């Protein structure tokens, strides 16, 4: 079963707009990772943020981590139609268990 | 409804032995994905299977690795003649169908090659 919550469950925006997705987790983590999944394909790793990091950037992606609130956000700037996919967060807990959220379905309209 | 089951949870093999990892998908799911996670890295996609079919094996190493998902029984990821570099966590996920966005993950199998 999945642990962790992503919100929103579904997000629809216009090309060029920014998309923000959030993820929460339960207890202390080692790191948190974001993945993308296109329909019918496997997950693709996007970015990993460690528990002692607060923010990380990769191209148009920006991830933040707030350990006091046990939450993370993924921001995609200047979105493109090709960004349409599901986005998952995965928390690696200190006991080496990895838990995935249910995902946010992002639709970017051209 | 039980989640995705993987066994064993921990597996220790000596170099040159074979490792068999099993994944039972959620009830009603006919699609299985296998991923490998090396320490301090993200998941890397290996293979995507439907019952009795391999849909996408673009992430599978060319040698020693194979996967199957028979009509009956769990999906098996088989690693022959294991080497130390095969030590990793192997996760499987299942989904209801080809176009489904949801993937439900198992707890993983931690393979240690000594």
C-alpha cells in the first residue's frame, strides 16, 4: 500500500504556467525523491533531496523540503505539454523502507 | 485487498550464485514493473511486463538478468551469476492496466552479494 499524500491528485494548467505539487510523509526520512511517469511507462527519477537539504534545483524543476512540516513540494516552471504525466514522491525512511505517494496527475494544455 | 507483495525481503547470495526475486501484484492488476535502487540513488526502471508478455525491457542489463510474469503465479526477476555490483534494493510495482497512471509499490527485496 502507498504511504504519503500528494496533493492535488490532479492538476490541469496551460502551457507556460507553473505547476506546484505537494507531498507529505509520516516520520523521519533519509531522503525524498520525485519521479515522473508517462502513461504506460515506468517511473523516471527526477530529483533527490536529502533530509539536511532545504531546496534543490534541476533545470525547470525546483524541490523544497520542510522537515518540520514533513512535507515537500515540486515546482515545474514554464510548463510544456510534454510535462503531462503523473508525478510521484517517494520517501526513504531511516529504516530503509521506501514509500510512494499516490501521485499527482498533471495535464498541461497547449 | 493486500498490497503488492515481494519476497524475500532480504536475500544474501555469494558471487556466482543465482538470485530469484518474486513479486505478487495487487489483486486485479495485470501489469508489473521492476526497478533497481543502488545506495543513495533513485529508482532505475528495469522492465515492464504484462501477463506472459514483456512490454518494455529497455532498462534490463543485456546479460544475466531476466524477468517473467507467467499466466499463473508471481512475477520473477532472475539474476544469474550474481556479482557484487548487483547488490541493491529491487522494487516491483503493479498497475491495473496499460494506460493506468497508478503504480502501487511493494516493500522491495534487498539483495546483498558477498
